[in-house]
């Protein structure tokens, strides 16, 4: 049995802890395309890559994050051994070249996340096939070579033609393969469906439109193609592993109200519906996706796309699915950062989203900016907003059955052994504190620790970040973040 000792945290007021939500998604995007976040270089050895990734997780864990969204298929390639697609050039320097000595980065990353109690959301780019046709490494067996008729070049990038059933089936096969072999917590797509428009150039899908258009308008047909793959993938995910979530991180504006009364009071030059042909509201309304994480990478008070206005709009259009807000924390590092040099920008954004019950948390883009502690925001998270832990919010449409309550054995005055007797795997145990004199309710409780464990853990109560006058409770938490009945231990 592994003995778990709980680290002593700095004493804090109960006012602060009471304001800390028990459930809140706290994620970070880790981009691999062009080595944005990880690996930092294509020349790193496997050992160096592993060390770098664990340091990234350690930093985010210290900042209070409970999930990472890692890009494992940036350009029709793979950060894992695949029978469908070659090894990524961003991992080994040359597409198709296996790591040496051999290892499985995806398996390693998932295990490292789960050992920290963090969720692993596997991020795929569905249609981008070659990042830059003039300089990207392309292996001899890459699908753009074996099935060139499936692809279209637009600007300097090569894409699957989303209008082809073969392209959609290939992406579906990729997702199914990962679901069958890896213990991921979610499948995640970003905003790249049909590509962002290049001024003066039309995406060259006229041939497939003539073949499959079936009398629809061109834009209507494109949206139908994207709807089809989202619906297909939703079915595949729930068939292979019903526990796995499906999330989309779209561009921050669905549609301007000037074109559609259902749209937001924004004046965006690009929208999901009209330009990227992604009808996010339809997917939410039909329950095809489990969460949406719009990229609200603009500041509070922006004249065209104000953060608060867009957050309110998305919050009123969740259709009872989860909403996580994408924060553009990277913008503090831009040459013309402007309002992103305001230390209150991210704190104010978090404060605002926490006022809306329809918002379930945050995702920050991207990982590498945290290395420099931009505007002191690492300190704001770890010492204030994320000082106390939170569970990823459970999704009742996936699972709402609580696990069995744990069995408690007293080992000494201040040490207890917690045992879980259920057959299903769990994430571990949660510890709550309620000051004496207050009613025992969830509203009066502070979640003070999440303990990752298989079936049992030995806990030293005197090392808890709780005051001596507090009453302590322990519960089991399952893989879907559903919590059991509490058991009082002090």
C-alpha cells in the first residue's frame, strides 16, 4: 500500500476558500505544431522530451490546473505509434522517423497526467495534412502521397477535402484507433475545419461540390460536411468508450447579429458559421459534443469583440452542455500587447466568468507563456484563484451515479486509512473542511485536497491545510469526477 502524506499548504482565510469552486475546469493547451509548446526542439532525445514534459506538468499543477489539452495529431501525423499515419516531424525532426530509443509519448503523457490527478484531452487537427508545402517534412507513405486525390492545396497548406466521404472516414478511423488503445479523457478539436479564408482566393473544392452538392448552396454544403463528421465522431466516441468526452474549441464568434438575430452583438470579420462553416450551435443543440471552449482571445472592453459580451452570449447558448472559456494569455507576450499588459486582465476575466453559473471553467493558450509568469499571473492563480483544488465538472448525461462511500480505519489520533470497496476504478479521494459552528452543507465546505489513489490511501490529518477547529470529511471520486457520500473523519 502506498503511503500518501499531504503537503502542508500556507494557511489562508476561509473567505478565500469558500469562494473557490469545488468544480471548475482549469486547463492549458499544449501545442506541438511547429514546436510551439512541446517539444521545444525537434532535436531533443526521448529522455529530454520526457523531462521537458514532466516539467511542464509540474508547472501547471503548481498553478492549480486540473487538465491539459495536448495536440497529438497536428498535421495528419502522430505523437504515438500509428498504423494509419507517420510519426510527427515535430517529435523526431523527420516525418515517419520513429523515436530512438523507441517510446510511446502518448502513453507516457497520459500516465503522467493521471498520476497527478489531471485529465488528458487528446487534441486533433482533423483536416490539416501538410503545414507548409514548401518546407514541411513529408514521408514516403504519408497519405497525401498514397491518396493525393483526397487533398487540396490552399495557400501554402494542404488539407483534406472535407467534402469527400473517404476523408471523413479516415479521420474517424484515427479517432477510433486512439480510443481503443489509449486511456484519454476527451477528444478535442480546435477551430480548424474549413480553413480561414485567404483574401482573393477561394478554397478549391469545386469538383467535390459538383459531385456531392445535391442541390445545396456551396456554403450550406460545406456546413453539412462538417456537421456530418461531428455527428459521426460523436457516435464513434460513445460507442467505443462512453466515458470519453468530445469537446470543440471554436473561434470566439459563432455569427454576428447583423447577419443572424441569434448571433452575438459582435462585429467580427470572421465567424464560425459563415467562414469556417462550423455550426457550433447545432452541435450543442443536438448533443453531439459535450463541451465547447470558445477562443475568447480578446480583452474586456474590446470595441468589436468584447470579452464580457461574448462570454454572456456563449453562456446563453450552451444547450445544457459544458462551457469552458478560452483565454488568450499568450497575448501578453505580443509586441503590441496593449491591454494585455494590464495585470488585472486575466484576474478580471476569471472573476467575470465565475459570476455566470453557465460557465464551467477556463482553458489557457498556450503552455509556454506560463514559463515567464506573464504579468505575475502564475502567482495570481496559485496564490489566489486556483489556490484550492477543484475537480473537473462531471457531466450528468455521461454519468451521474456516485461511487460507494469510502471506508475509514483510524490508524492513530491523526492518521486514517481510506479504503474504496467498489469494483470500478476511481480517481481517488477528496477531502473537505467545514468550520465548526457552520451547518454541514456543500455550500459551507471547502475542497482542500484531491488525493490520487487506486483503492486506498493513508492520510495524516494533521498535515491538512485546514484549521484545528475544522471538521474534515472524505469522499471517493470516480473517473468521471462524480463524488460519493462524505464520511466525517474529524
